[in-house]
C-alpha cells in the first residue's frame, strides 16, 4: 500500500517533470545535499515573504504590526482634534462622547474566559462549542476623545453593595446581563457565594432570574420583557385571529419589580417585527380598542412613549440610574433567521463601515426619534442612552452563528445560524464597560440615596 503512495525511486527518476533537475545535476553546479538544502531555503523564504506581506497588510488595516502598533499606541493618546485624550472619569471627561470611537486590538482582552464562568447559557459559549478563532474577543472600544476606565470588578461590586441591578428586555438584554455576571464574578474567589435566590437554573429559564452576590449583599437581575409593554389576552368578544395583544399604554406587569432598582437597564426592538407580532396573531391595543390597522413601526413608537412616561412618572431619579440601551444590529447575510442567513465566516470587524440590513436601521431610527424628542425639550431626563448601535454594527464577527448548540451537540446547520445573539466573552462586555464608566461618572458627582 505504501508503494502506491510513495513510488519507488527509479520510477520517480523517469518522470518528465524532473528532467530539468537531472540536467542541473549533470552540470554538478551544486552537490546534491547543497541543492536540496537550497531548494528548501528558497521555498522557506518565499513562504515567509507571503506571511510578511499578509501580516503587514493586516497590521496596516487593524494596527497589529510592529510599526503600525506603535503608531496606534501613540495615536491612542490623542483625540480627534489632535489634543491629548482626557480620562473620562477626570474633570475634563464630561464632554466626551463615549459612543464615538473605534475598535482597537488589545492583547489584554478578554476580561474573562467562558470556561471560568458558570453563569452563561450554553448558546453563548462559542469557543467551548467549537468556534476555532478567538479574534472576536480581542477588540476594545476606544472613544476618540477620552479613555475609558479599565473595568474593575471589585470596585464595581463595592459600589453596588446593598444595591440592585436590573436588566429588563429581550434575549439580547439577557446576553448583556450574563456578560455582566461573568465580569463581576471574575474576581470573586468563592463562586458559591453567588447564587440564584430561587434556585432556578440559568439555562433556558423563561421568567426572571435574580443572582445574589452574598459577600456584597447585591443582586444582578434579569426580567424577560421583549416588548417592555404588557402582552396579554385580548378583550372578550374579539376575533379568533387575535390571539394576544400588546397594550401599548401599559407597562409589563413585572415593571413593579424594576422601578426600585438602583441601576436599571432597559432594551427592546428585536421583537417589534411583523413576524413576531401580527403574523403570529399578536395585535396592538390602546385602552379597550384593538388597533387592527396599526403598523408595527407606529406601535413600536407608541410603546416607547409609554416607557419614557413610566420612567418620568414612576422611577425616583435620586435612587435609580436608568439606562436605555439602543438597538443592537443583526448581521444575517443571504437570508434571515432559519432562512439561510449566515455570518459564520466572519472573523474580523467591518471597521469604518457597516454591512447591516436597512430594517435594522429602521428600528434604530424609530427609537432615536422618540428619544431625541425628549432630549430636545427643557424637561430633565431621568435616563441615559447606551447608544451602542453604530459601534455594534461593525461587529459582524461576534455572533454565535453555528456555535450555539452546546459542546456535546455539535455545530448548528448552516441554514439555522444565529446572527443576532453574541458570543461571550465578546461584544456585550463592551456595552457593560460603557455602563461601568457612566455608572462611576455618576458616582463621582452624586451622592446615592439622598
């Protein structure tokens, strides 16, 4: 069998393709051993050249090569105006726009490893589920005109002592919540001191989850509320095609649990589609009237008005910091969820641009119009916007794609990719770093619980 794979020497000598080498050998310009060594040396040099030019091109694009990296490091000290960057938590950092910046490569990332965090759904553990690259874990967000504080889990937990952090929203909000659990727990030695107060498992749990950090007497909580407003049964006597309604003028029932939190992070948007609402028999209701003709976009806008009114009328700004996280774009190519959309070949960010479908931006524009209408008035806002849309639009490389079924289930079919949720560690960690910076900024200028 081996003779078929490696033919005898005399057969190789008679192959026409080696005639030029035999002629060279007859000229005895080189001894055979020197010729072989020279051949391998030239081959190695050619391969090295390919690697060098490929690496240099990557370095010029992303700041990874030696020369480009030193240039990037020197440039990181200066902002968009050429002046030295200020520290966001410093006296001059108040005017810095944290959301205007760039993704830069940082070998000090990620902040934790998924294998070391027991508070993750299997679907977010991409590296453990077979994803071969780790590039997506190495990108850090760098604002143009200031520097973010490095995340310090111990400091954050000390600031949260005797307090509650609440996330309310859809499964992308859950993605962010689990990210924060991992970030905070990374510096807690006794992992058993962190537990779900009702003993509920984290995986595939559909209601709400409350994790307590015993040593700090604080909780980090998640409430599933993909619309934020109330979804319930329709009024009696309505058509059978109306299975449920979204009551656009009422908050989700669990909002009673949110309002007394010390830090409240809200998000919505991914479920405000025709497929998730009207197609499934979920229509829109105001008062006792079901609005059969109302478009999804109009209903989404109306719901946001209700959320902002609830914040203004119900939440005590002296106790609660409210953050509204903006829409996180999806990156399906060639189709949608379960329709052949894919993102599994993406390993690098789309720096400086975005390959996001227009329907993503429509959700962003609706929310932005409502939020802008409130920021342009004289009223004092009781919330801050975590405006992650633009930065997240560039991270087509960070999704779970085919790596979400779990380490024992293998890869998902190519036509059933997840280009909505995010691998952890990954992009949601950056959202939490921004949350951390804004949280600390507030702490430096206010006294809690006045």
